[in-house]
C-alpha cells in the first residue's frame, strides 16, 4: 500500500494548455506510424514533411506541437510534437519559453532556406525555447484550453521583453537575446 501511495504522490498534476484536433487520432496509432499518420492527416501530413525536413537540414530547429500541458509543480511545459515516424514528448522550462512574432520566426530562417509555410501553421502563435533555440509552432485549428489562463503563464509572470528581445545592442547583447549588462 505504501508503494502505491508513493507512486500517486510522485505523479505530477498537469494542466491542459493546448491540443491539436489531430492529436487523439495520432496518439492512437499503434502500427506503421508513417502510413497511418498519412491516412489520418491526409494532405496535411504531406505538408508537414517539408517543415520537418527543413528543421533537420538547416540551422533553424522547429517543432510542430500537437499537445501542450503545464506542469505547475516543476514550472515546465510538457510538449508533445509530431515527428515523421512518431510522437515525441519533451519538457521545457517556463523560464526558457519566449513568445515570438511571425517576423522573428521568418528572420531566423535567413541562414537556412524557408519553405513557404503550410496553410495550417499558426505563425501568430510561435514560441522559442531559448535553451535549445527551437521554435514551437502550432496548428491554427488547435484548441487552447483553460490552462492558458493559469497564473504561471500570465503576461505579468512571463513577459520580459528587454531580456528576451534586446538582440540589437551590438557587443553588449548576448547571443540568445538580452542585454548582458541588465541581467
């Protein structure tokens, strides 16, 4: 009984933040993922493939997010992303997550070829994981859940434009944004 109680005590409570309309059918795949995902998503899967390949062959790393959950106790986000042959889960510290604009996302591609983004990508809702220099991109038709209003995700808690965006200060700016003299 004690072992069971310890197991329940170590489970992290998750707060749903975002879920793609396609997540459930992709999570249910148990066979040949590529074949079944292409059937489940249709042309959307074939539009995803260039996005994925570009991310793996250029200097710009990006991930297509299918599900996002807040882990309040650890102040992390659990990210479930689509890969070519599977779904991948990872965790991102909230302190490393920065909202970016569509222009910043496009400008990041100056060192790598930017294919015309697929119609289903929501370039108005893009985040950057500063620790991995990885863009998190979402589906326009996805559902933002109540967790998006969680106090840990509030603008007052998360927003620090000077630290994130002051990359034009020349020699005073650190490589990944922020003025090193104001930290």
